[in-house]
């Protein structure tokens, strides 16, 4: 019996290639078995061909869209008489960006996550973003003491940005609106002035904290030396949330903002987007979180007239 059905299976499969077979079913059960195998093979074969055709069509559509975009760029450069050197530079950057896969998937890109319950969204955002912000001493200490307020920061004040290799995240003189935490990749910061040496920043470091506590314009440019991703803390949104806080949370935020601003006054001659190091920030945090004392002044509280910097949160 086994021989009969394996022979029947052989004959059914032979129908799908050109060599054929001289084997024939000899009874009704064998014929039914052959018919089932034929139907199954036809279904699988048709599904496979349809899937391949759909994939090819999608790939063709993507290629057509990219070709159309490049054609528009070419026409735009030609109609505006863009110099050949500048056009080649832009064209090379666009070609590099077009052929590089996206390195990360971000929260805002996944629309279905918006259908999760708000409490679960909050839990997920905290789980994802708390380890990143906690490398900064102030956010780490404030999160431990005031979880509810920091939860608002995780939800409302943060965005995620991809930066291609060779692309600037900001440049000298640009009005600053965000503080940046490096998620992956490496940046090189070039401070304004010929004597300043470039500094490198990678995962776990931050750039541009002054904008959270004062009016600020970038004093250098930040260039991605590899494909990078950053987490951006929006200054206006954070000031709106934490600046209106009362109680102990509000006192600590205002005290840290004041201490940070005064430190910047005292060191305005060397102030850049990355000049306040982690050891100094830790000292400022200690001062902000310690109980208030009468008739005492912090070492960081000395004022200076070298530079006029106004704290936004302590208004």
C-alpha cells in the first residue's frame, strides 16, 4: 500500500514539470490522493507567484518615487543655475542618504501605538526614555524625587532624530530650541574660534543644556561623523511643564536653573554648547537639592557682569 501511494505522489508531482511521468493511478483512492496533491501544489504555486509579483511591484514603485525625486532635484538645480561644485556636493549627499537604510524606528512613526491605553503608553515611554535622560545628574535626581513630573517630560518634551553622516545637527549662531542626548553614533563639536579644539561626543553624552535654563544661541556646530540618532529635549515644552511647578519640585527646578545660569555668568569666557562638564553639573545638583540655609551663598552663586544671560524658568 505504501508503495502505491508513494508512486501516486510521484506521478502527481511530475505534473508540475515538463518531464512528465508514465505512472497512472489505478483506483479511486489513488486518483483522489493525486487530485488533492495537485490542488495543494496549485495553491502554493499560485500564492508564491502572487507574492513575488507584489514584491516586485512595490520595489518598482519605490524606485520610481526615488527616480522622480532625483529628477525634480535635477530640474530645480538647473532652473536655479546652481553652481556645478555646489550641485555635485548636494547630489553626493542625497545619493548617500538615499542608499542608507534607516538605523532606528521611532515611537512617533508607529501610529498603532497611539491606540494603547494612556497608562500603558506612559509606562512604555518611561521604560524607553528614563535610562537615556538619567545619565544627566539633574534628570536622574529629579526623576527619583518627582516621578510624576518627570513622566510629563518623557511624554511631552522629547522627540527622536536621525542624523546622517556628514550632516550638521546645528551650526554657530543658530537659535537653540533643544538639548540633545546621543543615542548612537559619534558627533564632532567645533566651537567658534580658530583656537578651539574639536570635541567628540558619543552614546551617553549630551549637548546644549544651556537652552533649558536660559536664552541661548549655539556657539559652534555639531557634525555627525557617523550615522547618528539623538533624543531631543524640547526647551519650551519643558519650561512650560517644570516652570509652572509649585512645592518642592518647583523650588528645586528654579534653584538648579539659577545655579546653572550663575555658573554660566562666571565662566562666560569659556562658555560653549558643551562647556559645562558632568562634575560641575553634579555639584550644581547637590546645591539645588540641599535644604535652604539662611544667609549662606553657594560657591556657584557668584554673579558676573561679563555676559547678560537671563534664566527662563526662574521668572
